[in-house]
């Protein structure tokens, strides 16, 4: 199973969370960024309906695949 870590970091004159190399929007305070990371991590684990998803892979190619609604990753928040 995939494990995603939402890391709270300083970013663009404020605070953000990031997963891998992707940053969230910038928040004014550390507490706001931490709260947003907690919400995002919790929502990422929520089951949903099976549906087709479309995304662009690392090489720039667009892909379509079926996503099972109950195949959710483990998540956590890292805040040094």
C-alpha cells in the first residue's frame, strides 16, 4: 500500500505543505498550513466511488485509468 507524507514547510514567504515535489498553496501561518495538511491527509484516506481518472504522467503523456474508490493510501503529516 502507498504511504503519502504531507510535510509542513516554509514556502514563498509563508508556510505550505508538500507531498513529494508538489506544494500546496501558501498559508500565512504555520498553524494554518499544519491544519490544512491534516485535513488533506484525512480526506486522501476517505473512500469514494470507483471512477475513471485522467492524469499527466512524469513524461507529459496523458493517461486514463480506472480508480477503485476503496484503494486509498496511508497518510501522515510531518511537521519538524
